[in-house]
């Protein structure tokens, strides 16, 4: 039986990390994510884990990669300005396939912006923030329960696919208090990093497997290998061979693309007969969910696709939805970052429009309902 | 005592990664050899050693050596090393940086790692120039030098690593050159005894870029200059060591050893130690401190459970 506890989103993220086996955290204080660091500085030593407050977010990202290579599940948490600084070493972790979890509690940007106010403006930064093409996984919690559950999932995906996973939270869910179910010890299936079993001589730490990854040996256990940000061969040695580079890309893309059934997480509500569908994620999905209830009370056939995985983008599901309903409305606390992706996938099959702002206030169920009524009413 | 080069290559390097990208006459090979020898003489298992480097000519060193190695991003090696050391407190972690890597783009990480006193042995190879990118001004380029980005001359003061180490409280700082290999090996071994951030600055030569632009295009000439300049930083001459040793701009080659007084009469023991500028043997590193907290908590939990 899980136990039920009231906690806020940042606490749920911290507890989710501990439950998932995170035993190393490095970070730098930044609103509105700081509670995650404060809680973990207390909790990690209690479970034999390490907390280090680093000199900045560049170093925080570097430190979690180092710890992960030591065989420890590792995480950092930040907000927009810090996430910008992490992009360099985030790219290193992507390219050298080092598992780690990066939590970004979004606030209004650009720059220092509105530090205490929620936004969802880092959707595209989570996708393309570091230079060069690259696969990435980003999960967006839409409730305090999601903060716990998706943090656990983030560690699972990062270990399974040897990639950084971004938990793209926002100041709506992170500051919200809710009653959530916390699994008791032994109830949670924790994904442990697979270890190589063959001889060190034959070990290929960066094998160009299609659709999968080589087990990552912890440093110090007999499998000595080299890790570099340079494009490398299967041993990790730098190479400029274009044939190898092309095989590397195939591996990098396919390890995500061939596993979408596992990676893509979303929830659906009343989509079976919906004329109008909302697509929402993060804190905005809570307002969208309420708007669906209000609409149904009024006889409006409104449904919700709540995305938990936003990268990779759930193209097939969104495409099917675009063909099935007359209109898609996308409420976001930005000016249409995910909507552009939905429009691309819908490719004209349905009308796609947004409800957008980034002024520090939240999108309310009433605002969403008003737009829906306007679009579905007699004059629409 | 020197290990044969063939033995170092066989036992401590990765043959598949060779030859190196370094120019003929570069001091980096000498430094790599000294580090391998120090590890050999200290009797460490290769599995227990990590070599973490940044970007630049020096950054390539970690890949050539057969340890657990990370060729990280520019300037960030101390931060990667911090994470690894905390996760694997029993490993001996080396951090290898160049002068631009350590003192320009990585300045904050270096300062913070020293202040935090994370338990690593750090080597900063100072050749006064950005080598890999083609001879641009570095934070240790002496004033009035010519570089690829200062075709007329440089105007900035060269940064002194020793002063940074003092300010940040590093428990060990030594300076060596590629002209004193036996001494360098000894210094690395001595740094490895320290619990905490032990730093060695190694003066090296980039005759190909710095030298060619500043009238010392021969490796031998540049290395000969070091013989003169290093004496200024011996313990015996510490009072004179107010300024960091550096490759001076044009004209330094004309300095003759005889013009530097005080070296005569130094015993061989003193010579071995020369270069040690800060040494706090009582230092307790961050990792050791943190892991003793974890042990206390483990003991508390055990006794609480009884």
C-alpha cells in the first residue's frame, strides 16, 4: 500500500529522485527550484548520498556527469537562467551518452525575467538548447503526483537509454501542494543501470547498437575506457571518419526513435467523442482538465490530451487526434512553442490555435472555456 | 630513476590512440611521462586512477593514458572531477588543464575547486599561449608578447597561478618545468600524498607558436630559459619568488644561468624539493570530510536500529 502525503511539487521531485535511487546531486540555488536543493542537502546524506553546492550551473552539470560515470544516479535542478548555462555540458552528456536527470522549474524569461512567476517558455530550449543535432527526452509534470512519478520515470529513461532526461516542470506545479501517493519501499520498480558482463578487452562502451545502448561500466571497476565530447568510435576514441560518424548518428537517433512506445507518456480524457481537443502539459494541464469538466457540464464535447512526454514529440497520437476532431486548442504559458509542433504534425488536417501569455499570471479554466465556447458557439 | 619510455607506452598509454597530436619538441610528452612514472612509483592500480582533462593540446592527454579518462569541456575538468571523486572516493583523480583552460574559461571552477579543497591532483600545463587553436593570447601570455590575436603586442598582465592558489587556500602548490623531469615526477608524487586540492604548475614550451612569434622558435632555446627562470622559485629562494616563473617575451634567451645567484651550494635534497611553494600536510579534503559525515550517519542509523 502506498502512503498518502501532502507535499509541494519541489518536494515531490526531491522525494521522487530519492525513490528512483538518485544518490548524487550538484546544484546552484535559483528560484523557483531552490527547495529541491535544500531538501536534498538534508535527505541525501540520510540515504548515504552526496549533495554538493557547486559554484554555478555549468559546474553542476559537469559534476553530475562525473558522478554518473562513477556509477551513481545523479541529478541537478535549476530554472531558466541556470538551464541556459547547463546547455554546454548537457550536450556533452548527450554526445557521450551519460545518464543524468536535469530538472528545470520554468519561470518567466528571457534573462532574469520574472523569477517567481510560472512560465513554459523553455520548451524549445529543452529540445534544441545545446548546439548541434541531438536526441533528447523531456517530461513535463502536470500535477504534484506527476512531479514524483515523472522524476522516477526520468531516472528510468536516462539509465535505459543512456541520455540526459529533462524534467520540465514549472512554478505552477512546483509550488502547488497536493496529496499524493508515495510508494512504500519495495513497491516501486526501480530501474538499475545494467552492467557489462564480458571481458574488459572486448568492452565497447559506446557500441553503435541500433535501437539500444551498451551497458555503461562505472569507473574504477576494471573497464577502463575513454569518454570524450569529440565524435568517437565504439571504444570512445575520437574519429573524423564520416562513415563512423554516420553510424553514430543512426545509433543516437534510433535509440530514442525505436522506443517511442516506452518513452511517450500521455493521458487522455473524453477524447473518444471530442469535437474540440485541448492539448496541454505542465501546470497548464490542470486548468485544461478543469475546463473539460466545465464544458461537459454545459454539453460541449471537449476533450484533453495531456502530454507528459513532450520530447520526443508524440507525433502519431497528435496526428490521429488532428484527423479526428474539428479543432485543437493549445493553452501554453509561452507564445506557441509546442503549438508550432502540433501545427506541423496536424499539417492542415484541423484548425490549431493557442491560448498564450507569459505575463506571470496563469491560464484559468474559465479563460480556456471562454475560448472553447467562442469557437464552438453558433457564431463560430 | 627513469622508467624506460617503451615500458611507459606499454603499461600506461593506449597504443591505439597514438601518435599524439602534439608537435615535435612539445613539453606535453615529458609531462605525460612524469605523471605515468609518479603513478607507477606510487604503486596505484590503473583501475583506481582517473584522468580528467579539459580542452586544448593539454586536454588530449587523458585520452592517451590508459586510465579511466574523461576529455571534458573547456575549463570544466575540476567540476567533472568533483562529481567523480564524490561518487568514487577511493579513486585517485587527476585533473589535467592548460593555462587558458584553467585560468581563463575555467577560472571559476579552478578557484572553487581549490576553495572547496576537493581531493584531486591537478596539473596545469602553462605554455603561455593557446596552442590547439593556433597561438592566440592566453591569460599567462607575458605582456608585450606577440600572439596570433595580438599581432602588435599584448597589453595585459600575465596571471600568476601561485597567487590564485594562495588566495583560494590550496593546500599544495608547486611549480616545475619540462626541463626538470626528475623533479617533476617527484613533485607529482608529493602532490599525490596531499588530501585535498594539490596543484602543480608545469612550465612548458610552445616553440611552434609562442616561440616563433617571439624570437625563440627552437624548443631547446625555450627549455634552456626555464632552467634559468625556475631557480627563482626554489624554497631556498622563496623570497625572490614574488613573481611567477614564466616564459618572458623576446630577449629572455640571452639570460645566462650564471646571472641568477643563489643556486650554487644547494644540496641535491633541496633540488629535489625545489618548486614546492605551498604544502599543508595537515589538509583534509572535501571528499574525506563529506564521507566521514556519511559514515557517522551510517553508524547513527545502525545504533538507532538496535
